[in-house]
C-alpha cells in the first residue's frame, strides 16, 4: 500500500514573476484553492494521508496553509464565511504534513533525493502540484496509478500524448503495450526533453509518479544531465533497463499550471464547472 506522497515544492516559479517573488507558485489559486491543495486532495482520494513536502526559502506560506489559523477562525466563527474553511480543516485533521528544505535547485531528481529522509525505505507517490489533474466521474489520476502499482509492484509514471513538436518540454518514453491493454506500457527507453527528431515517441511523462525506494540509491549515483541538473528521467531509465517501470496513459484531463496559458485554461475550466456552464 502506498502511504506517503512527496511534493517537490522548492522551485522559484520564474515563469510567474513577479507574482511568485514572495508567493510560492504552489500557492497560486485556481479559483479559491491553491494548486498544492488540489494535489493533496488527489493524494487523499488515493488513500494516502502522509504528505512529505520538499520546500525552500520563501515557502513558509505552504506550511501555514496546512495549519490552524486561530485568529482567522475566531474572526469568522459563527458567520457565513466559516464553512469556507471546511475543506482545508478536513485535510489538516486527516493528514500528517512533514517538511524538509532543498537548499540548492539541482533538478527534480535532486528534489526527490532530498525528500528521502521524509519517505524512508518504502514505495511512495510523487505529485508535481503545477500539473493539475482532474477527472470528472472516474477515479483521480493518482488512484488509478495506485491500482497499476498494486498489480505490477514497480515504478509507475503517468503519460499522455503530446504534439510531436513539443517533446523538448517533457521526458519522453518508449515501450510496448502489455497484457492486451491500450493504456499500459512496459518502458524500455526514456529521454529527457529530446528534440522532436530525436524523440522515441510522443508519449510524455507528466507530474505523477509512484516510485520504489531503490530510486534513492540510483539518484545518489546519477550524474547531472540536461541543464546540469540531476534528472529523475535518467534514474528511471536505470530501473526501466531492468523492466521495472510501467507507463500508464491516465484517464482524465491535465492542465500545465506551471505555464501562464495552462493556468488560465485551468481557471476557466474550473470556473465553468463551478458555475454549471
């Protein structure tokens, strides 16, 4: 059973400057909830209640969000505003939140390695909060992936098809469909942000993972790759060479809220759903 979910949340969010100069990008709101709260809710729906968050300088707002605000609650107690805190109160009561800091930004692989002290030697989920996933009427993406993990007991990455000219923005996988499915692949190759002419497919990894604990030792021995960063894709490739990575084409919709266009698209989509349009 997957019990812990890791949230790498130390990045600078430079694509949203100046808004993210003093506000963590994970706290940018889509309607009335910050991005990271959507991620925590998704993890809870997958049966996970321990949230391990890798933060950095200037990220205290994340810790404050998942904590009691006695002054605020006192001010709105008994008013029509009090129910607005019901969802976040429920998360605070249901979940355990743990934190550590990434002192240097050395890539996603380094961020996950930094979280080892919070995870220990067990398989765990990873959510990148700026990939906002939504599935109306079906299981959330991470819950779908937990089912895949329970079947194969190895690392699982969520994938979606992207335009061929956009492969240089993602980790791209190559693999073969397994068990007569049309959505589950045994991965045999992975490339971080390849040029379109070098990409092995158009199947892109998005910000949802389930990782087995041996990933930490692999990351410790992974040399910096593209951009001088420790790439999670490179570490996953070592597992894939042993047939230990499954790629799952998830059911649902994903918004790239790490970019302004995707953030606006998500806001409009959720607003239309909220209004019943």
